[in-house]
C-alpha cells in the first residue's frame, strides 16, 4: 500500500500467524524465545513486500485490540501474501471470526505445506514445539520453567582413626 498522506501503521496479515516483521509479537514468544524460521519468514516478507505496491483487503473486523489494521495482503494483482506464507510453511493458520472469509483456502495451503514437509512442518519435533500453539498439532510445548535446584553433593567420607 503506497499512499501519500496515509499514516504508517502496523497491520496483521489475516489468516496466518507467522514469525515475520509484519507483526513483531509473533517473532518472539514470551516463553519460547525466537520462533523457529523467524528470520526466513522476515526475509520472505521483505522480498515480497518491501518497495512494492500491495492492496489491502480490510477484514470484517477492521482493527484488533492493539489497534493494528486487520487485512488480507494482495501482491501482483491476484496473489495473496497471507496464503503464500502458509504455502511455504512459514506460518500457521490462525483465523478469528468474523475475519475467516478465506479460512478454507488457508487450510488448503497449510495442508499442502505440511504434506510436503515445508518450513515449520519439516522441523524436528522439538523445534516444532517451540512454535506458538494454534490448535493444529504444532507448538505449545515451550513453557518457561525455573532452573532446577541442584541436589546437594554428599559430604566426602572421612577415614576414622582406628581405636
């Protein structure tokens, strides 16, 4: 979206929860650290969006609780960026009614990526657990835990003098 006089604002690409710079809070989870493939998702977003004209299709619910514009992002006329993230395995489907118009399309893209083992779907089980849980079998296994307190070492045995 290029516009003169339009205010710059953060927006959330509807239908996908990805680890890219469009939504900084998705890049780092409070309990999991940096999300796997965050840098790859950011690079993909930069390659597809920076310096290019895009069309934003605003969702039925226009803004979220953080005052971010909720939009579907169209590039190159008929290519939806939200769906492209899912096709590459760089995002998980995350829709919230009433902004679920393309939900079927998003799940199709995610299912194809998962079947092909692309992106997050090709990660080891341990790395998949570091993803935010979106109810699709990936993520939710990373919880901040305090370091365990080490057991005290037993005192070394000392030889007692013979009587």
